[in-house]
C-alpha cells in the first residue's frame, strides 16, 4: 500500500515550484563552482610571473627545470640593426611576455666559423633589464631577390653546391638536403647554444618554416639542385635534433607549413619533434584556411599538450578573410590560436594600425587566457 506521503511527494516533483527549486539549486552550485575556479587562479598583477608559472600546464615534454613562459609575444619584422625603442610596445605592456626577433644566418656568422652574437646580446640585455624574454628565430630563408641570408662562403665554395636554391617568392632557401650545408647550420646551432642556452631570459629558438618554397617546379628545378623530398625530410629531422641538443633547457620550435613534393612527410617531421621534445608551430594563424588545416594544423591537434606549440600572426594575417568574405578579427585569431590550435605561444607582428588598435586591446581583454590551460 502506498503511503499518502509518497503520493504527495510524487505529485510535488511534477509541479512547477519543484522545477524552479531545482533550477535555483543548479544556479547556486554553478555560481559556487565559478567562484572557486576564479579564486584558484586569481593573483595580483604584480605577481604575474608566478601566476603564469603556476597556472599554465606544461606540455609533457617540458621538464620542470626548462624555461617555459607561455603567452603573447611581440614579433619584430625588421632584421639587422634595430632601434631598441621598437621593443617598448612589449617592454611597457605587462600583457606581453617578451619579443621574438629574426636574426639572419649571414649576420651571425660573418665568416666561416667566425660568429658574432653581439646583436643578440644587445637585445637580450635590454629585454632582461625590463623583465622580458627573447625568442630567437634563425632566419636562413629569404623571400625576396634582394637578400641571401646565408654566409658568403656558402655561396662561393663548391663544397656547398651553390648553397641555396631560388624559391617561389623570389628569395633563396638554403639546401638543407645537402649534408655539407647542414653541417654549417649544425655548427651555428651549437655555437648559439653554448652561449645562450643557460641564459634565463632566452625563452626559445624558432627554426624557419618547413616548406622550401618551390613546390611548383618539383620535376625540373629541384632535380637540377639535387633535391629529393626524402633527403629534405631527413635534413630537417637532423637539424631539429641538432637544435635540441644545442638548447636542451630552452624551447625549440620547428615551423611547419608544408614539404615540397611530399606533404605526407610532415607526419615524419612532427613525429620526430614529439619524440625529442621539439615544439611545432608556423608563420600564420588562419582559422579558415583548409590547406593549413589539412597539412599543418592536424599535427597541432595531435601533439597539443605533449610538446610546446607556437605560431605567429604576421603582416598579411591581419587582413585574412573568412570563407564568406568577412574580415577575421584579431580576437578571432587570438581565440582560435589558443583555444582551437592549443598554442602555448602567439607571436604578434607589429603592423600598424592593427597592432595598436586591435592586438593590444584584444590581449588585454583576454589577459588571463594563457592561465587557463
């Protein structure tokens, strides 16, 4: 026999007041959870450094004694002699962790085995004085006929078979599939590592994009330059290992965006990066680019949380359009990079008026974004 109390309760749970009570309880529990979550990550702005270190989850490959300070970094487009005032947009803004600067192989190795790192030291000293970090990109590929970014001896000595190949944008790409050319880059990496790996404010080393840039002439020009996709893949893999050996306690990121004549070999490059703890990234963040999604971004998705990921928003990226012809906002680039691609680092190139009007307000609005990993 069912008691009147049970009947009354069954009737009550079907009423509107009961449903409202459940909704109120759910809201209270949700509010408590949000408050607890915010309290767990809330710190004073004066303690930003400690906040990032504590709240951001390290990729599995990053040891506790490795340098790892994820977040937003400024990217300086200019190379060569740089007025230190160019760094002030990052130096005077707590939302930037530091600056990425591109240094050409040519300026770092004036003559064979004669290295000059004074320009890096100058930039490092200035940024360190202001509590900021430096990310070094070793720029060996050029994008215009005006410049060859490799040392002169590489171009003249027959040992290096010309040293470079002309690429589609009109610049020059070093023959990393040539063992003798690779030995010279290997020597540069080791010299840089001996000087800068132990510097606490050297945050990372970026190796330039994987695509050599002449994919439209695979059958002709590359054959004349002794190129094979297998040799190029193996060359990039060996150079990644060399860079990581040279910088064991510093984040090393290999930019990937393609591999001439054999895009499927990117899988081998990404797999090796994961195996040795080298990060992946690229020169562009583009939410509506199927080519990048199919070829490069798939490896971000596969290895996020395992190795560091870092990508740039460069000059043309500020004018990217959606698949419907609508301009992509800076906020979209930021959120896509962090939340969808899983980036630990975003490098923002200074291009006005976008940098001042869009980038700075966007990263200020989401200044805790990299704390929520």
